[in-house]
C-alpha cells in the first residue's frame, strides 16, 4: 500500500513541476560586458598609496615621541569587579595572630662551636 501512495505523490509532483515549467520563463543571465579600463583610476590609486606611505614615514620619523607622558604600570593597581565576593566577615582577624597573654620563651639552639665534644 505505501508504494502506491508514493507513486501517486510522485505523479502529482511531476504534474505540478510541468505546470510551473509552463508558467515560469527559463532563467538566463544576461552577458556581462566589461567596461573599458581607465588608466586615470590606476594613477589616482597609486598617488593615494604614495601619499599614505609618505605621510606614515613623516609621522614615524619625527624625533619626538607622540606620547607626552609615560605610563608607569608598576604604580597602577587593578581590582576585579567581583573581588568583594572574596571578602568574608572577620577577614582582618585571619591576618593577625591573637596573643594568649603569656610570654613564650624563645629557644636558641646552640651553634656547632658551642658544643663541647671533648668527652
């Protein structure tokens, strides 16, 4: 049964294509004629390139820098817009060591010259 339906559809589409081909004229591109080349345009383009090259050379060959000041990148700092998310309450306490209130003695290890090995 499906093959019969497919054949009917093929016949209907073939008829539609035939009707469209009768109505629509064939598509043809007109022949494109090339315009004669004008030498004046070539000379104008060459002159524009020459002016650009000479202007660039003149600007870059001047002894003075075009920037009147220098930017010190070491003196600048940058803070990301989301840095506040990394700040937690009480972060100042984490940077310091709390004191207990008693003094802890500093243990000094003896140097090799102070040890008596004559025993």
